[in-house]
């Protein structure tokens, strides 16, 4: 492994951390600055790790980042979840 790969491996977020950040952003219901997000998290997250999560959420179109901060924009399709729940498991 070269140095860049080692640095990326150290700051790879766990699924638990990604879900924690998603939950905080969803529940906020308004624009949050990066600093506000860090303070709102129930556990401390390394700055670099949080940046990786924010990049992922932006790429996956779950958040939008503007000059005033970060806003959760993803809306779950409840009808689809109902159909999946009623569906036949293969």
C-alpha cells in the first residue's frame, strides 16, 4: 500500500457512522453548517471521515451543499417500501 491508500483506509467511515450522519441531517430539517453538524452528532467523528461521508451523500444526491451549509434533500418513496414489504421473497 502506498501512502495515499493508507490515509484513505484510516478515514474510511463505517456504515454506523454514515447512518448516524444521515439521521442527524434528516432530523435537522434545515440547513446546517459543517460545524453545526459536528456538534449535533452523538459521537465525535474525525474531520476527514466526516468529509468523506459528506462527499458520498452529495454524490448519491441525498444532500445539497450551498454557501450557507448542508441540506438533506432525499425523500424516501414510501409507496415503494410498502410494495417491497408486501412482495414475495425469492
